[in-house]
C-alpha cells in the first residue's frame, strides 16, 4: 500500500481556516465586533467548504492508488476513524448537555428533540462537520463506483444548486414560489438545515476529487492564484448582498464559494508550491482539527455551565475577548496532542 503524500501547504491552510472559524464565532458570539473587524472574520465562511474539499482530495488521492479490494478496506478504516472521532467528541459534549438537563430540567419532549437532532444533524454545534463529512465522502465514494462521470457531475451540481438556493437564497425562492413554502418548512422541521453532508458536504468533496484527478491540470499556478482571489472576492460581494438585501439569514452557501475553493485547492497542491520539511506542518494539521472541533468547549459549553465564567469573559475588552479564546483553545489543543503520547485514546480526537 503506497504511502500518502504529505501536503504542507494544505496543513498550513487548514490551521489558518480553523483559526478563522474560531475567531468568526468569537466575533459573532462574544466580541460582537462590527465594521471591518467583523467583515474580516467573516472570512471564516471559507473554512468548512475548504475542509470538505481538502478531505475529499486527500481521501480520493489515496483511494485512487489502491486496488478494488484495498479501496473497500481503506473506506471502512477511514469510516471507523471518523466514527470514533465523532463518538468521543459527542461523549465529551454530552456531559454539558446532561448538566443542562439536570440544572434547568428537561421534559420527554426535550429529550425527543435532542435525539431527533442527533439522528438528522449533530450531537453538538460545530462537530456536525464529522457526520456531514462521512455522508459527503460516502456519497461520492458510492457514485464513483456505480455511476458515470457525467451522472456524478450532474448530481453534484444539482445538490449544490438546491442547497445554495434553499440555504442562502431561501427568501427569494419562497417569495417567488409560495407553493413550496410547506415543503421548505417540512424539510427544516425534520432536517434542521441545508448545510449538511448531502447539499454542502458532497459537492465540496467532489471538488476535492476533481483536484485529485487532475481536472484542469493545464491551468497555471498564477492563473489559479488569480482566480482563487477573484472568486473569493466575488463570494464576499455575494455574501454582502445576501445579508444587505435579506435574501436569507445564512450567507455561507453562496455560488461563488465553489470556484473560489476549487482554485484555492489547485493553487495549494501545485508541485510548484513547496515548503521546507518541518514538524510545524504536522502540528498545523493536528491542531486544525482540535481547534475546529474543540472550540465549543470554551465558546459555549463551559460558559453555559459556569455563569460566573461567562460574566468574567463578558467583562473583557473586544481585543481581550479574542486573545482569551485564541489562547485557551490553542493551549487546550496543544495539551491534548501532548497527552496523546501517554493516553492513546485521545488521538481519536484529531
């Protein structure tokens, strides 16, 4: 079985994206920043699509080097790894869910809503990415085995268009087609969001596949960089319009995101992009998942359990709030990596 190639540029970008998610959530929920500061941290919208595309690229780059039998084994091994990661994080976060039930009381209806959310979405905020990633990769894995390239293209484009229209253009769709309001409401009551493994995960995993299989290989490095910047700016403008004209309450599923992520990935995995060998990139890769999945402990779970902590954090200056959350989340992430050398189960967290 061939060794998987390491991409230092992807490791570095994953760390940057994870930090953008953290600071975006901090901006919205604690610092309440406005103006250019708020707009800058809004760049965190690029992070989840990038993580989907990056995971798709790495998974299928490896898969394509294996025989048919090895591919099945690799998919099962990868699925087990994602499952263990999701289970362990879910158990950690359930401690805080359970505390909330004990502290504030809970009804049978409340438990039912929680279990429904667990089945169709996630056990806790942010870690929804893990089941969504598994669904997205699994859809693409199955379609690559059983469908033609053309059918897969059509399916992925349709999924993205449907998800984007009902996600970031829902008000436009519902006002122009009032007959589908009941369908939309029914979908939201059952599935909670359009930002999931089907409508968000699978299309971006597919973008990772396109990059892994050399689609558009004749596009130069400079052109990839230029188009990545141009489409990223186009998405920022699109997100501004969605927010400004109240096209939806969600700005993170705009159409310009897809080409921006594609050309960003093309640029980052280019053979011309080389970084010196360093353990730093390994730390960036490991820290990125811990920051991404562990941030809710400090943003939501612990302040929810200890009101005095929430009040204390609320007394910080705007800049102090950012420093606090960056320091504690990074410190926690480094600690988990160090402790993983002695307690192997902790490696399942990242």
